[in-house]
């Protein structure tokens, strides 16, 4: 009986690991830098109580904070990536703990700045701008801070919240440790009858199997530890949501959602419009599942059947090298400067590609202003992994171009914008593949299904998560304990609404809420859906070689967070304050659904 095991971190080839020497030569070098940052913070605190006394003091405070933030970002990301490389390695976990604790202390020490900025009289601030031209750089940042005046507390209260930050966010760390380091999904049978370990990274290989017994066994095995630990997962989520609601209340917001959306001036109507529009278009996704059920001749059609490719398993398999080449070719439509940035990402080891024992699951991008972006992947040779690479590369190039154009305080695009750049790339990759395989019926069916699955997974699935998240926040705010039973019931009702009558429930209701790490990012998930819809409109113009669309998109990439997200997207050509961008996106979805239906019935 063959058994495959995940490699330990030290056996993964160097070319498949990110190069953390781009940040620091060693753990000791990072620790030494962190100590220097602590000294700089101690100097910075000498300005406490003096920030608003003069334009010179205000400028000195802003410039000092900017440098501290740049240094802390580099140090924190190094520790963060060391931990995520192998969450079972004590030294890496300890290093991350050290930098996280330091960050919490520094947040408390520097918490005086915002209240002092808010306290400056408007007429006085106008004089400061006139007498100190260098303050112009910080004007938008100061405007954003001062617009939050009603929600900024006293110096002592801000310091207390800053000092409590690590404890308030502890549920996130506990969840990630539990989910990435401690869960064991056991052994399952592959398509050849061999028993192999089931992991976060290889799960899709089993759930997409043409063998129904294989995908059923893998699905139930994946759900089992979540169900066994359902009360623990419920408690971590309850604790996180409770802490967010508490902070919103302390800061005088009406709700956790109002607090989460206020910083970037996102109207809550954007969230409600998304949910309303997606619910109105549920018949389209129900039609898709009914079509799959019919073509696959499965009755009942269970949840564990929905991911099986109609065209067959593992079409268009790509190695990591092939995935990089495909991504480069597809995204060449964005111009030579974009391609040059991608080549740096690929050649300079900004990517950690291979799955290893203890590595954090999933994929993400995180950037360092004074260095470069970094990408975490858990590569499989399925086409899906190339889509993840294109997605995370969209984040990386967004960071890359905004960092080249913007000062550090505006270089990070808010999530509302960041997910546009990533899902834009997925749309371009789909258009590229549809053109490349236009004469290959089976490949077209496979690609169209990838596109439809991406749309379903991003717009429908993430909106389902958004409904779940918001209802959970509202329930906790109203005094409801978020027990496992309550969350299972809430989740189950939404799952059945979104999957529709063609899909039959299977297994446990716990896993489909307990495994979602983005619930620990505070109203994050809805932005996947809004971003995919916006990206659909933007990518169509670029793919059709509209020079104006390409120029606007390049400007969007360089804008970072230099204005409110709604305004930056308006300049790019998408108005998020009404539902028309969603209607256009559902129009594309329906076209692809029509196309695959015609191919399948031909």
C-alpha cells in the first residue's frame, strides 16, 4: 500500500521557496533591526502632547511614524512568513510571537498621535499647510483621520485599545494554529486505490475525482475534524466577532459592519446592494447545478458532486513552471512594464510554491514597501493552481506598481480595491484560454466550467459567506451566543438557499463555516464579490484592446490607497454606488452558461 507524505520544510527545493533574505539575512538580523525600531519609537514618544503645537512638530511626527511603520512592516512580515512557512517549527512560531508582541506594545505607545491630530483646530491646520509645504504629502491621510473624529477616543483609551490589540485579535491566531497545524484529516483512497494523507492543499484532487466513492470519502474525511471540534471553532469565531462588536461600540459605531466600512468611506448600501442583486440572480446558479446534475446523470446530486469537471479530470494540467509561463503569456495584454514586474516576481523567488508539512494552507500575497511583495501558494498541477498564481500575482503587481508611484502611507490599496486587481487577472486568464483552445470542444467545456466555477465561488459563494457573517455579527450584537448549533443552523439555511433544489445536503454543516479563515478578517468576504464584478467590467475593455481602458487600469494599479476606493474605481470606469456593474457581471456569467450548455447539448 503506497503512502505519500508531505515533505518537511528543510527538504523543499530552494527554488520553490521564497527568499526571505530579501528582507533579512537571518532571524538575528531581524531581531537586531526590531530593537532599533523600538529605540526609534521611544524617540517618537517625546512628541506626545506636542504634535499640534506647530507645523514643524506635526511634520516631524508624521515622518517619524512613516519610517517606524516602514521598518515594522519589514520586520513583521519576515516573522509572519517564517511562521507560515512551517507552523510546527517552534523557533519560527516564537519569532513571530516576539514581533507580534512588540507590534502590540508599539501600537499602544504611538496611539497618542491620532487623538492629537483630531484635536488640531481646522483653521490652525490650514495655517500649517500654508507654512509647511511638506505636509501636503500627508493631507489625504490627515483628512481620513479627522473624518473619524467621532470614533477616535482619548489618548489613554487609545493606548489601552492599542495595548489590548493582541489579546483582542487572539482568536485569529488560535484559529490559524488550529486549522493549519493541529487538524489531521487522516488517510483517504486515491483514484488508484492507494491510501494517502488528505491535506488542505490536495483536497481538490480528491473532491474533483470522477470516482464518486473517492470524492465522497475525501469530503467526509475533510469535514470530520471540523465537526469533532465544532464547539472550539464556534468559540473562536464567537470570540472574534464579540471583540469586533465591542470595539465598534466603544468607538461609537452603530454596528461592527459600520465600523469595518467607515475607514474607507464605503457606504453600507454597497454591501446591501450586493446581497440583493445576488439573491435576484440565484436562478442562474441554480440552473448551473441543475445542468451538471442532468449531464452527470446523478440523482440525488450531492454537495460533494458539484466540483467534478464535466469535461473530465485534470484537463490542462500545468506544472509550476508551465503555470508561470501561461500567466506571463496571458497577462502580456497589460503591457511590457507589467510583464517585467511579473518576471521579477518569478525569477527573484518572491513565491513560496510547494506544500510542506506545517505550511499555512491556501494562498495569499503580502507586500513590503521597502522590499517587494511575497506570495504563498500550495501548488498542485491542476489548472486551478495557475488561476491562484494569476490571482495572487494580481495582488503582487498592484503592490509593485503602487509602491513605485505612491509614498508608503498610500502604497497599500484597501482590500476593496486589492481584490479587483487579483480577480481581473483571473478574468484575463479565462479569455486567454478560451481563445487559445477555441477549436477544442472538450478544452472549451473545461475552461468555461473553470470560469463558471470561479464566478460561482467568488460572487455567489462569497456573498453567501457575507450574508452569514453579517447575520452572525448582528446576532452577537443582539446578545445571541454563537454556539455551534446556532452557526450550523444559520449556515445550513443559507447553503440550501444558494445551492438550490438540484443539490442535496451531505455531511456536516459545520465545515462550510468553520474552515473559512476570512471570517477572522472582519467584513472581508463581500469584497471578493464586489471586486470580481468590477474586474469583469474592467478586464473586458482591456482584453478587447481598448487603449483607454488599459490606460485607466494602469492608473488604477498605481493609485494604491491615495483616494477613497469608490472614487478610484469611478476614475477607472466603474461606479460601485449602483447595481449596474453587478448586472453587467451577471450578463457575462449568463453568456458563459449559455455557451457551455450549447456545447454540452451539441
